[in-house]
């Protein structure tokens, strides 16, 4: 998942389109969130060229005047959108999980992610060379707490489920692209060998559940 304040796609002098398309190619995101696109309504062909594939869908909020504009693109192979909304200051969508997002929360609730260009910070050390207002930071922290959000550490791996949030190189914007990924797939040596064909056999799920629930002398 990538989020980026693109600061407008420009007048063609700077190839921001190619930059974002390159990010889609190198990072292979399931979701791309862009702020400050400064675009009017875009069409599907344009979005597919930016995404680098026909397997995508999107929602958009056009610019207002000379500023604003938001765009979310997602991999239609990973997600089926069931609902979407466009408000004054944000856009979003609800998906049916082809992807295993439920592993992020692990408590049976529906996982959700908020990304964007927030103009407020959580504490004074988060902002340099800018005026810090403690009461505004308190409101922002209350918003995060009341929504049950988790502020992932940038570049760290303190959150469970191997999630990491990384800032990429800033090139054609005064904002860095932020990548949220679950990229640690090494869980150590496999205790058993499993062939993909086995999982397609009829009754395999019931068989595994039955074996799993059997009592075993001297083990678990």
C-alpha cells in the first residue's frame, strides 16, 4: 500500500506520472492513495496506464479550483469493492477480502487503514521549523485513540504481523512516498511439506480439521 502527496502531476516539465508508475512497478502495491492530484475527472485508461495493468479499479475526488484532488487505485485481483464514498476532505472504499487483510487485526473485526496528508502532528518532536500547538496535537491524538487506530512507526517493525512502514526517496514532490507492507514471509523451516494440489482436493479442509483435533500421546 502506497500513500503519497503528489503535489499535482504538473505541466509535463517534470515526469511525475512516470515516477508514480515506476513506484507501482517496483513496489507492486495492492492499493495506491494519492493526494493533491490537482486533476479533473480521470478515465479508466489513464488510471490503467498509471497502475501499469488493466487489473485495477479506482475512485476519485476532482480538484477544487487549483488545488486538491484525491485518487485511490486498487488491484481488482486482490479486492472487490462493495462500497465507496467521496466526502469534502476524504475518499474511501470498502472491499470484500480476496486478500488476507484479516491477519492484520486478528480479532475477527474488519480491518481498515487510513492514509493521507495530515497537517497535524502527535507531539512537538514530529515537526521541525514549524509552530507547534499543543491543543491541536491533543485533538489529533484523541481522534487516533477514539477511532482505535495504530500509528505505525516509520521504518520500524514494532507492530505485530510483520507490518512495516517505509519512506521512499523524495523526487518530484516535497513529500516522500510512504509504503505500508507485510513483506516478511520467512517463518522458519516448514514443519511439513504441502503441495498446492492437495489443497484443491475435495474434503481436504475437513480432513485437516479432524487430524488437528485428534489427541496425540506425547505431543500436542
